[in-house]
C-alpha cells in the first residue's frame, strides 16, 4: 500500500481524535460552569466518538449475538487498544482502565472526560474501587472491564480475575461476556495485538500499511450474578469466552455451589 495512502488514513484517525478533544473540552467547560453533565450524556457522546474512530480503522466488523437490553457488567478478552472503540461503538459504555492511562497525553484526558474508572494495581484501594463500580452499575450505567488485566496476542486467554466482579454481585447486575477475534486471511491477526513496548503511532502505521482485517465480536449469553461467588463467575465467563475463541476446555474445572457474597 502506498505511503501517501497510509498517511492519509492516519490523518483521518487524527481528525477523529481532534473531534474527541473538542468534545472533551466541552465537558471541561461544563465542569467549570457547573452545568449538569451526567454519565448518561458522557456515554452517549463517547459512543458517538467511538463509532467514528472505529469507522476510521482498517477493520471489517462482524457482530454475533444480541446486545443486552439493560445495562450489565461487560467482560471481554483484551487484544489491543482498538478493542475499546470497537466495543464502545456498540452501546453506551464506560470502561475500567489501569491508572497509568490517565497520565497518557491526549488519550488519558479523553478517557477521563468520557467517564472512565481507573484502577491502581496493588494500591490497596480495592474497596473504594468496588464502591465506585457498584455505584456506577446501580445507576443503570453499563461498564466494561478486561478481567485478564493485560493484552494478549489473540492466540491465548489468560485467567479472568474475580475480584473485579464483586460490584456485579453487590448490585445483582448480570455479566455480559464478550469474545473478540481479530482475523487476517483466515488466521489470527498478528498485526492487531498491542503488546509489549509497542507505541500507538507505530501500531497505527502498521495497521494501515496492510489490508483490511476482520474483527468478530461475539456477544455471549449473559450470566446471572445473584448468589454467586466471584471466582465462580470469573470461571464461567472465562469458559464462555474460551469456548468461542478456542473451543471448550479439555479438562473443565468443576464449580462448587455458590455461597452468599
């Protein structure tokens, strides 16, 4: 693909980012003027932005399954930064992100103004985070987390951590498992994963230097949380995602009857 065409595609993405910055600036103005701007509005604007960003990326997206009719706690495998706009365009959503993202130039500010919740690993503030997530879900705002805690190359699935699911149990909000598959020429896409010490601009240039890839978003059957244990929920969600990506596990771990949370 010609270099000029690659740069033109990157420029299109940057123009969408500029739109996002303008939207974030509007919310900053609202805050200064103390104009009401609830999470519902943030999520609607965020979805508008995510849709345009997804359209600017070199992916053909196929959605399998039905969108939930009420807010849930979404749990998904994590392959790339592109997971966020691709999932964020589907429905009004907020995200849980590692605290380091908040310090990133541009992206951190956009995430903050979009209503992202941030988690500091090993900081001992798990109870505060649980309370924030519970309040978010109790107000009927959907939230998405990546329970693996990191990105993978799309060829494996790491353990889903259960501690982040406590808020769903507290509020009796169902889990919405999501399986993401990036495919290129019938095989797992080696270009889409955003892992290691990769940087955003280099990754964008690689994406646009190649032909369009396919992204399959599988919206799986929701999982009820009432009376469940965190570990059992995490295991059920992980098994559901694993089954779509790689087939059923050969030796499933038995789940004991749930106790009260």
